[in-house]
C-alpha cells in the first residue's frame, strides 16, 4: 500500500449521483470477494454430521419426492426422458438459484457489522453468497452424471453452453439479490416475503414440468420469467434429449442482464445509507 | 513526488456536516408501516419528513487539516460526534454536506475482529479479517508469522475461534489490526481490550506506528493515552470543533468545558427527575465544602446531591456511580444510612445526601460521577444523570503513602486503596530467622 504514496487522492463528498461505479476499487478489493465467498463455503456445513454431502442430498431428496408425486401420481410428462433425471436436472440449477437468492437477499443484514464497522465494496457481500453456491452446484452435478450413465443419456455439442448458463443464473440470482438485500436493509419485510416469493417462482418455472405442458397460447407468459429459458437450456444442453431453444434463452439473457445491471445501480444508489440504517 | 504535493495536508476536511434522521424509529421500519402512513395521511408524512426537529446534526460545519505524519487525538464527550467523524473518514457513512480530501490510503480500526467467524480457525480468521481491513493476501502471507507471534495463540492456530477464551479472541483480533499498514490510520477506542499486559503491548505497538511517521487519528476517552500518543488534538463538542492545537491545551479545554469545571451543577430549571423526585444540585467538594474538579490522591473527596421529594412516604435511596476515564465502572455506592427493612419513609421536601470518598481510595485518574435516585419497592429510578461531574485525582508522588517509598513509576489499577499491612516472623519456620 505504501508503494505509491502521493498520486493517490480520495475525495469524500455527499453522494447524489446515480452512476457511481468505481471499477478501480472493485479491482483493488477483488481478493476480498474471494475471501468472502471462501468464508461462506467454509462455514456453510460446519458442525453438521453430513458436511458437504448436504449439497447432494438436498436436490436428491427433492427429486425423489417430486418423482413420486409429480412423476408417478400426477403423471406429468417429461419431454420423453425418465422423470427422475428430468426433475433432477431442473432441480440442480433451481437449488443453486434459490439458495443463492435467499442467502444473498439476507446477506447485507446478516453482515451488519461489516457494514457499520469497515469500508469495503458492499456489493461483494451479496455477490459472495451467489458465488459460494456454485461449489454446491458442482458437487450436486456428480449425481446427475451418475444418473446419465444409468439412463444412457449422452450430451451433445451444446454442453459447451453450460458455463454460459451457469454464469447467467449467477447473474440473475445476484441481480435479484442486489435488489432484495438493499431493500431488506431498510425494510426487513423482505425476510418474510422471500420464502413465498421463491416458492412461487419455482411453480412458474419449468423445474418439475416441461414448458409445453402449458398451452401454446399462454407459453409466452412463462418466457417472461427469465428462469424458464435458463432451466430449459440447462436441461437440454446437458441431457441432449432435445435441442436448446435459442429464442427463450435469448429472452432470458436480456432479462437477466437488465435485472443484474439495475440491481447494481440500485444497490450502489442505496448503499450510502446502509451504515445508518442497519 | 512533487514538492507541492508533499507539503499539502494529508487530510483536509471542509465544511463537513452530517445529519441523522431521528424519526419515530430510525433504525427499523416495516414496509407496511411506511406504506400505511403514506396512504392514510400523505400530507402528514410529507410534512413530517421535512420537519426540522426530526433531524439531528451529528457534525456541523467541521473544518480541519492534518499534516503528513501528524498523530492526532480526537476527544469529546459521548455524542460529540467523534464516532460519526471517524465513520465518515473511513467511508462507512457519507457526509450530508462538505468535502474531505485524503491524500493517502486509509485504514480504519473502529472495532477489532470485525468479520471474525466463530466456526473458522484462528488461521482462517487472520486471513479473512486481514482482507476485510484492506490487506492483500500477499501482505498477510508476509506478516503472518509476526501476527501469530504477537497474538500469542500459536498453539491454537487451527482451532475454531469459538473455542478460544474471550481474551485470546481479542488478542488475535488486535494482532491482525496491529499489522495494518496504511498511510492514514484511523483508530477508535479499541485499545481498551484484553488484560493489562496485552494493553501495554498494544500501546507499545501504537507508539511504534506513531513514531514510524504515519498519520494517525485516534479517538479515546483516556486522556493519559491521548497525551502520551498524540502531539496535537481536536476537541469536538456537539458536532463542532471546539479546540484544535497542542494536546495539552486541548485536553485542558476539554476538562474545563461547560459548567462541570466548577465542580457543581445547580439546576435552576429543567430539573432531572420524574413526577415524584427531582434533582436540584450536584456537587463535588473538598473537606472545607468548596466545589472542586481536582484533588490530591491523599485528600478526602465529598460527593453531594440535593434533591426534592414531591410526595410523602417515599423510600428512596441516593446512589453514585463512579466511572474511570476508560469508561469502566469503578464502583457504585448508595446511601447506607437509610435502612429499608426498617420501613423508613420520608416526607416530601428537600434533602441532601452526601458521601465521603476517603483519601487514598481512588487512583490517579479522572473519575466521572453519575447521580441517581432510586426506589426499591417497587424498583423505580427517579433520575439517573450520567457523568454529571468529574474529578481529576492527582498523584504528586512526593509524600504519597499508597506507593512504595522511592518509586515514582505508574501505579495501575482502577482504585488505589491504602490497606492495612502486617509484617511478622512466622513461628516454627526454618526461614524465620532470615528477616
């Protein structure tokens, strides 16, 4: 820090501007983002008997229950592939998204002492929660691989899209997390609304049912949900049972970018008051 | 490095003000509350948010400059705006008006161990806490061994910190902070941690930092610490810079500010108290009954409160709470003349409760006195006036019996009572004759 002592000048003024992103600073603090994410990963399964295997068990148990209820009892169609692998592939990315969203939304309030006692880019706190979840996603992916061998499903070339879809899902969870965590600093109501919101979101996303179960006329409604394109494409690109729908993934990409950028702006706009409100 | 830049002050604070909203509930608000309010009565809500008395200026038009390498103490009573100033300088909260220019990187220590997680090991917490304070991983790697050595928790480095004693926790946390190496260091009263030995070590480290040519801003209530560490100081009073200059001068201004300096407060209006009892006057007196703000360590000190009971048959007792300059409660004393088991009830009227702190009880320090009047059955506090008066106890060293003859060094401790000692030869002891 002492290498360049004089060319550095920091001016602190009241904040009014809307666009006030300091990339230089984000770059300077990037290690902290890594440490924050690492801390989340390290403490998540501390003092649990099963440790990180919870990352596997959560979607696995949900898959078993859904297979029994929706696959067997309700006989929901599954795009011509066995229902267990259909629902698991959806649940895999859904579990990542919902955990990331709920953790990032509560992250600012949960790290109140970081807000009121130190300076650092506040945006890293919800971001780290979303980053940390990717590890869990990776762990849970192993079960999908086993299931694919069992059901003899082979991915095709579109699997190269997978990283893009994971990054988009990360951006969507972060973007919504920026909005909700900033609002939560002022209005703790978010904490109570969030579980319902996430539950509702799952039912309007093609996690446990295929998109075409909804009539042609109403399908466009589903596509307004950015998760629809992401979950569909995630499933299609891994399992290779049906081509990736580039129209829906494009819609999702646009919506995701809008939510992500507006989230950054909203958080940046409200962060000046965080320490006073927390 | 251009010469002109080098000569510029490292911190320039211009017309700095910070306003806080003190609405009905400023920290916690639910959406439905504010929605309901806004819907039901939009005009009132609007009006209220513009009401001048709903806001409070924690800092008002603060101006000062700090030179490169200056070690500055910031002093003032609770609520004077010290913490707000530090928070703005550390960029935790934003000013409402004004501007600050800082020509160097800032590291701030408003709390030790921020971000410490109980489930993580000492090692992991060192890295994480270091990163939070703005250190780079490479920097922490370099200083890691020193940090561990300074903290003295080598053996427990891989134990989760939740298994640490609170002392170990604090030592580890401070050690990370101690190796923070910015050009401007902003420190809140974090040194009041750990045992005496560790405090001394921390103080040594702070002195080292100060002598190392770094710019330090240091907030403390401990005047002896301020005067030993800082060459200049700033006195804040109700959000305004009251005094700025050499430490001794500023500390004097602080100790003599307000009416407290007279050693007595007489409330002619706005008496503290409730509908049953009110405080009329508070005094600290010497043996001749004159109000004092200073006393020799070997002189008696008298504290006195004059109060009026507005109701008959009250069973109140007067009590004083004595705090030292570290903010530590030294003791509480209450009127022992009145025995409540005997159902003593007093008539309405004016009373004086006076208490003597015998010579050689307090140490050489500044003590703050809280004046309170309490009911026991049922428990009710009629008034509780914190830090109304203070007295500085001086130790002239010469002729003071509570220190060893010929020793003039520091005598630590919250109190320094003169106790009774005996010296004799034990019977049936082979070493007995050695005396």
